[in-house]
C-alpha cells in the first residue's frame, strides 16, 4: 500500500502522475501540432502556424509571430445570413464586434480584427490576438519558443470557449478556422485565381504552410503585383464615421474589395480601455499587370467625401500594407517593413 494517496501528495505540495498540475496544459500539449513557419512580403517576423483544441474539444489554428510574442486565433463565417454585402451590414457588424470585445476582459488580449471580403463567396473573418507575456513564467523572454507556444495554447484552452460565446453576438455562424482552412485562406489572398477552386466544395489537396507565400512579388510605388493579381491598399487611423460598405460594391467583376479593421488596446496595461481602430482597405484585380490600377482606384470613388479625405494610399509600402490587411495578427506598424524612402 502506498504511503500517500494522490490526494495526500497534492496536499503536501506534490502532484500525482494521474493528475497533472495544469490539466489544461496537458490537454493542449496532447493535441498541439506544429505546421511550420513562413515569411510573407513586407513583414519582419516569420509566422508560425500551430493547431490544437480548446476545453470544448473544438479545433482551432493559431498564428504566432517568431518575434514580438503575438498569437492570433481566427474565426470565419462564409456566406452567413448576417453578411450579404448590401445595405449597412459592414458598419453594423463592426459595431457589434466592438461591443462584444468589451465583454472579454482578458488582460492578455492585445487586438481584435474584423475582415470583410466581397468576392463570392462573401467572407467574414474575426480574429483575436493575444500576448504571452502574462502567461509566460519567464517574462524576460529566456523561455524557449516552443514552451511559450504551449503555455499560450494552455491559456487559450480555457479562454476560447468564452470568446466563442461572445462572438455569437457578432455572427451566429462564426466558427474557428482549422490550420488547413487558414492555410488555404492566406494562399488565395495572394493568388485569387484559386478562390473558385476553394469555394467549389470539392476535396482539396493538403497545402503546407510554408507554401503559402506568393511565388513572385513586384512592388511598385503605388501598388503591388503578387502571383496572378494586382492590389492597392489604403490606410486610415480610426474608422470611417460614415458607411464603409460602398467600398465593397465591386466596380469590376474581376476585382475584389477587402476591408480589415484592427482594434488595438491603446495601453497594454489597461484591461478595460476601449480598443483604438485602424482600417486597411484593399482592392485586388485578378490581372497581374500595372494596367489594372485605374480599375482599382475606382473602389474609393463611391465612398463619402469625408472618408476619402481620411484614407491614405500607402505609397512605398504596398506589399507590407497588403499583408497587414490580411488580418494575421501582425503588429502594425512595428512589425512591418518601413516604406521605401522613409527616414531611419
């Protein structure tokens, strides 16, 4: 007969082999998968993709920066009833998103993103970006990267179920994206020619995370050509006071409008402070040529005049702005390559 029972060992400061000190960490470790690292145009750190489960056994993917200690979880609602792309739905979705964030009250939450795409099938994506500074036992950064990822996964194991319930107020159809879903999403962002293939519903071959970056990128001063497309991105501090929906009214059947709004804590130490927004508007033409830019410039023509005045075309930094607009949790602008010609 053992000298101490499992209960006695815990009472004396020990732990039982059957009962881990951190059950959430143990379950997260058991399901955690590493899908590799890639580098995207205009972004300083690499992006590492991993996948695991939360406390409700719901699978989710997490994108982590190799520096900066940021971890982002993505949710998607494709063709949901709440997002048809007409009226003022984009503005209403954003208002509900900001309201829901106030209910999270998670000190590790750094930012939240909302991304809308007009290209059929219409896509609504929500993202939550966390910092591992407060869950890491070695805040000076000496802990190994893999250990930090596991500790963050253990934290999200318990935090994500509550976050999902709040997201239901924004989009009842929103579900966490798996690693493969997120991989294909990023790939079609850079190569829109596969959008119809992904939307077709047929089984897709396994795509590796390291194969996500575009095979070729040519950045001009006022636009960027990537794989089979040309894009222009505008930026704005804050969110348009008037409707942003007209931007998504595609002026050309071969083009796609995308709006990404990132809500960030103005002070990382302030738990309940409001989130400060920035907005990135991207127009993409499935035509890899400089001649596509006049069509793309028409995207802003339908916006209210006050909004057009506040939008700024990201001259000299189109590749970085385009990648930031994909909403992968990159810290804007700290983790982006500076625009060409910018002073050091």
